[in-house]
C-alpha cells in the first residue's frame, strides 16, 4: 500500500514540475555566429528566443537548430563584415 502511494506521489510531483517549467521541456540547442565570427551555441525554446538571447550575435546572423551539437559546426570560424 505504501509503495503505491509513493509511486503516486512521485508521478504527481513529476507532473507538477513538468507544468511549472514548460520551457525546459521543449528547449533546443541552436548555433549562431557571434560578432567575432565564431560559431557558438545557445539553448532556447524556439528560434526567435534564441536570436534574442544569443550573446554577442552578429547583426547578420540567424540561428540553426542543432540536431547533433557534436556535428562539427560549432567552433568554426566565419568571416564577418
């Protein structure tokens, strides 16, 4: 009986946490070019937020969704003007 109540309490707690932090549940990693020309990453809920919060993003940069952050794109150097 106590084991079932503990499982119910755990499931309830997980549900409450998931509803309290929906941004973290759907966050993704995006790559962008910073003002120094380096390809960097930012984690955000959507591409528009990623552009807004990316530190030192170049004025001509957008963002690209990284399915695999280890794909070799991050850390590259890009010529910015």
